[in-house]
């Protein structure tokens, strides 16, 4: 071998080492007895052990803390069929989900002399899958509940011996449930549009006082133990907004104010002209929001510890945030646990963007 061949060989092995170390997946080369022959930096990081503490030790000992290979070890399967094997499982010792791909290392005589393991931390993907699965279960339940009321009320109202008054009552229950169903679907559609960056606003000049009055009037008879109060000053300037979206924001906030104040009381909905923007607020005297959970409030599918016995899917506030932001405004909450909450949002006047501080 010439000096330059040697140089090349040295630099090539350094390049390989640097390449493996740059990869964030755990890579190891093992012999047929599961002994670690080579590992990269990610392997050291995940296991918390130094390279000199790892080389020569059994992989299953280091990763699983066991004294023999685990039942569904992909290496074992690979030894049997000689092909690359991939498996996925939860490793409680490391607290992560791993996807492990095992590929054979073949000697000059064609025999498998070891394997290359590439283990990837797939915990985030697994969590997302779990959230999706839970979400499908939750949403199916939440869609079914108002549908059951709608169907039940309509069928009962058609039954024999039902008076006109009773039928009217049943049908208004059905209408309220249909509205809540429709809002849930609207929220789902808005969320999927926002996630796909397709939230196109259809803005027009809106008389927000009139819009708020009409939204509130639909809630007036919804609850016997709440009183809905509006505070709308005269002479409010019209605002350029997407009427349907603004209505959805108000519906979501008023709906929550009623839902999360099961003991009843006043729900005060107001608008104030702040010069550069309009300030909307929805105030309830309900269960309030624990301080330590306020950060999660506007996240998708956030349901806080205060929701026991109260239905919901955790979409409304996230959608409100997307829609208010799309108007150049901002949304926030002031709340004291056990005392009630006030949700605020702004809409800039004259198309100017309010500072989002
Ligand atoms: P949902 O009501 O369907 O659960 P939202 O996105 O509207 O979803 O609200 C998210 C969470 O924020 C709720 O689950 C609840 O924990 C909390 N929350 C929302 N509005 C209020 C309110 N007015 N008072 C107390 N908690 C609230």
C-alpha cells in the first residue's frame, strides 16, 4: 500500500465516522453474538454511556437491560431469514418508541457475520398517531351525541299524543343540537383549512354591533339559569371582516361561557372602540381556568382539567385564534380559577394591523 493509499484509507474511515456521528439515528454494528462492535455518537447520547463502556457489551443488555435478546428482536428474525428486518416497539428504560432496522453484514464467504442496526426515535410520530386515534374516538362520540338528540326529538315529536306545544319544545331542542353539530363541523373544517394554509378570508364591511346582537339573540333561550347581557356602544364604526368567521368566533366563545359556567349567572358580551381596533370580550362567572394550564388553552385538542362532565373536543379556541389572527387581531384570556373567565379579542379598524404584543 502506498503512502497516499494509506492516507486515503485513514481519511475515508474518518469520513465514515464523521458521517455516522452526524446521523441522529442510533447506529451500531454488532457481531453474531449481539456484541457491540461499533456505535455512533447518537447511540452514546441515547444510552448515556461512553463509547468505551459500550464496545464489547451485548446490545440487549445496554438497550433493554435484559440478559437475553427480547422476544421480537429484529436481529433474531434477520438471522433466520437473512433479510433486512424492521420492527417498532416501546423501550420503557429509555422512555421512547424505537423503530429498529437490522441489515445483515455478509462476510467474504457469503455468511452473515453480523448486522448494522439503525434505531430511530419515533416517539413524536407515535404520540401524533395516538392523538389522532384518540381524536377519532372523541369526535365520533361528540358527533353522535347531538345526532342522537336530533333524532330522538324529531321522532318523539312525531309520536301520538304529542301536543303542539310539546312538539315545538322538542323541535327547538333538535334545532339547538343541529346548531352545535354544525358548529363542530365548521370548527373541524376551519382547522383543516388553517393547517393547510388555506384560510382565505372573505372580508366585507360588517356592522359588528348588529352581528353581535343577532348571535346573542340565538342563545337567549338556550339556558334557564344564565342571563346574556350585551354592552354595545352606539356609533361603532363598521369593521372589515369575514362575517361568517367572526360569527364562528363569537359562537365558540359564548358557547364556552355558557358551558363552563354550569352554575349559571351573567354572561356579558361587549365591544369597545379602542381607536385603532375594536375590543371584544365575553365574560362568564364560571369555573375559571387554572393558572398553570393557561398556556395550553389555545392549542389544538386542548381540554383542561376543568372539563369533568362537560362535553367538548378542544377545537373551538384554537379555531378562534386562527381566525382572529387571520384578521390581524389577537385573542387572550383573563381568568381566576373558580371565579370565572373573560376572553378578549381585537379586530383592527381601517385594515391596520394591531401590534401582536
Ligand atoms: P372544548 O370546549 O370543546 O373542550 P375549546 O377549544 O373551546 O374546546 O376550549 C378548550 C378548553 O379550554 C376547554 O376544554 C376548557 O378546559 C377550557 N375553556 C374554554 N373556555 C372556557 C371558559 N369560558 N371557562 C373555563 N374554561 C374554559
